[in-house]
C-alpha cells in the first residue's frame, strides 16, 4: 500500500475508534441492565480498533513529528496552524535579512 493509502487507513481507523469510544461513553453514562450486551459489543469493537492501530504502527516508524506540533495539540490548537506559523516566521525572517 502506498503512503497516502496508509495515512488514509490510519485516519479512518482513528475516526472509527473515536466514534466507538464516544458510544461507549454514552452507553456507560446512561447505563441500564438491558444495555449490557450493546456495551459489551462496543467495548469489543473498541478493542478491535486498538488492535488495528497497533498493527498499523509499524507503517509509521519513520514518521517524525516536530515537538512544536505536539505542543500545539496539547494547547488545544489546530496542528495545521503550525505550518502557517512557520511560514509566517520564515517570511518575517526573510524580510529582516533583506533589510540588512
């Protein structure tokens, strides 16, 4: 599978897992005895999703994420803003160098 296909599979798996975790949370918050089977099914789906993520991890061993991107995420900021900020800093630095 090519790199873009691997990333798409990772994104799809993460989205599915996120949705499953949300469902588990909803079911657990409003738990009633008759929802036990549904909860068990969703927990099993969650475990399968985690296993799939574990299986996919080897495809991304060479991917390096800058520490600053992780900081953006920790701060609740969109990681895509990192690229924008880097470009703005480079533009500013370029203008400073041109002035000298």
